[in-house]
C-alpha cells in the first residue's frame, strides 16, 4: 500500500463578510486507498485533538449522488477526474497526478456566498427551480405504459438532462459564473416529455429570468461547464434552452429582457 505526505493549502473563512485566507497543513501518511473526504476527516480529527477549529465542508451520500461535496481541488471543480464528484476522488488519483501539494477552495461565484471555509450557500439553484422547474398543470392519473409512446432517443435525452445533481460545478468552472447548464438541464428534462409541453415556453421564460435576477453570469460558450459536470451533461441543452427562450420572446412580449449576453 502506497502512502504519502501531502502539503495542504485549505481555504478558511469564518463567514460571507470575512476576507478569508489559505491555511497550511501537512497530511501525513495518506493512504492511496483513502478518499479525498476521508483525508479531510483525518485532518479534522487532528485539528480537534489539538483544540483547533475543524475545516467545514459539505458532504452527505459520499456516493456521487447528492452533489454536496463541492470544492475546487488544484483549480479543478470536484478534482482532476472528469465525471467524478469530490467524494469519489481517491488519493491514488492525486498520487497518479504527481501532486505533492494540494490547494482546496470553495466554489467561487457571487451567487454562492461562502458560509464557512469550503461551504457555500447554493440556495440560488433552488430558487431557479422554484421559478418554473416543475409541472403545475393537471396531468391526470397514471396511464398505461404504452398509451403515450415516447421515442427512445427523446426519453434518453430527457434522462440525460435529469441526471443533474445540482452541485454547482458548472457555475464554479465557468469564467462567467453562469448557471446556464444547470438551468438548461432542469428545463429540458421536463420540456422533452409530453407532460411538460403545456408550460414549456413559460418555464424557460421564468427560469432564465430568475437565473439572471440572481446574478449569475451569461454563457459565452467556453464549454468549461460540460467538462466540470460530474454527470457529463452536454452544453447542447443550453442551445435548446435558448431556442425555447427565443420562441417565448416571439410568442410572449412580456418575457423579461437582459438574458443572453454573448450567446
């Protein structure tokens, strides 16, 4: 079993108004079989034993499902491996990268205020969903499976959009701190299915307007969001969102303005 000592630079910040700073630590005898979060757990145990404040970070399922383990590792949202959340990063992955020094930071976006250390407030994503990421019309009782046939490519595409776990890596990786990939995925997985058609245009209008209102940046097609997304959601959904928004602008003159800088 391979072990290694790592020099850690961990972001410490007491709250949204604190200036924050990096704090240096040495993680000793780190096993290649440990996950990144287990390594942080051991660091916190040592800090607590020394009477110091442990590093605050979000986590829950540790299975790549919940998306809470949001942190930037050496400049990479969720770490160096694509389609992998922080909790799925193991230390052998960092050993393979040849890293002896690791910088750990929170998501950086004005819409994600830092609460403490590596913990950010991502309520803004929930507010985008509240603005229209649901079906409010009556869809009736459950139908027989074959009563409303949906072509498999459409069903697969809706499922691909629905895999979004709302972690916010797309925002953290985007140079503009845009939430376009998140918003587009939440719009698409409903808008592609029959039950979501009645509100398809108004859904795009409301959710994009809320995204802009919350201070997220505009999409300029860098593509970093797709690369950072742990579920590999395609930026094609952003193009689909923009098409739906354009249709809403044409058919409904009350659509809020101000979206789409650079798109």
